[in-house]
C-alpha cells in the first residue's frame, strides 16, 4: 500500500475523535503497518491509550506531540493525527498535511455546526470535500438523529461510515486493552470497513484520482484486499 496520513477532527469535543484515532492506529498496527501517532489534542488521551500498546507493537509504533513538515518523510506506513477540538494553527496544519481528514459527528447540532467553516478552510488550501468524509457515530431512530441526517444529506457532505455506539470500546481503551477486545466479528466490521475505505481512498489519491473518484469510495463498499 501507499503511505497515508490521516487526521481526525471536529471542532466540538466529545464526539469520539480520540477514540476513532485510537481505533484507526490500532487496526493499522494489527495489520502489520508501522504507525506514527501525532497527538495534537491537549487532553493527550491518544497518547495515553497508545502508550499501553507499545508493549504489543514495540518498534512499529511511534508517538509524538507535534506535527512537522518533515514528518512527510517519516518511515511509517500510516500517520494518524488526533487534532484538538478547535479550528486554529494546529488543525490547519493537520488539514494541509493529511491525505484524508476524518470528521466524526454525533446526532446533534453542535457537532455539525462547524462543518461549513471546516470545508471552506479545506477548499482554501486545495483539499477536496471528498478528502474530509464524515463518520456518523451513534445515529439511531430518534428525532434528533433524523434532523441531523437531513442536514447532512441536504449539504451533500461525504459520509464514509455510519457506526453504532459500542460500550466495550471505551471500556477497553480505558483499561489499556486493544479497542476490539471481547467484540464479535460483526461488531468490529463497521470500523474495519471504515479503515479499508480510508486506505483505499489514500491509494487512489496517490495515483492522482479526482475528487469524484474519492467520493465514490465512501459511497461504495471498499474493494477486497
């Protein structure tokens, strides 16, 4: 596969940003990739969780707290960046640096309210909308979720995944276990499919694919590896 840099961002905290960063990094490691984890969030939950993983992955995992242009030449296969929950210099740098910026959103107005500004910033630096896919987390049949879905559809935001909440994931991460410990293959599948799509989108970008081709990745099932 091609080298890929993925950042996870939302201006609102509490939407599962660090959790998703941890899951993407751990899946990459489990699949025998070398990972550079860059923790720009002042809470440092990304760092704390991955420090537990060093005993399993040894030299395949490197963690740092700053992002530099020179990291583009890092030897790792995957660079996963956990952004702070705010727009600013660090998030802008992560957006410029990343091939894909994943945006987790919960079914509430606050996690959606900053999206227009985020996509506008991306356009200014030449990033296509398809490079900033949403990951819907915890959307159900509630009235609020239906309204949130309508907002997403009307704005035509790209959606990479629609994932339910799973109580074992925060439990596993807090205890220093692999994110999927004790979960069935069916429960793991949505996250693994998201990983496959992100990886495929990165490969297409490296081969010069157009924005519409990347958008097709989010709309369809990831190709078999």
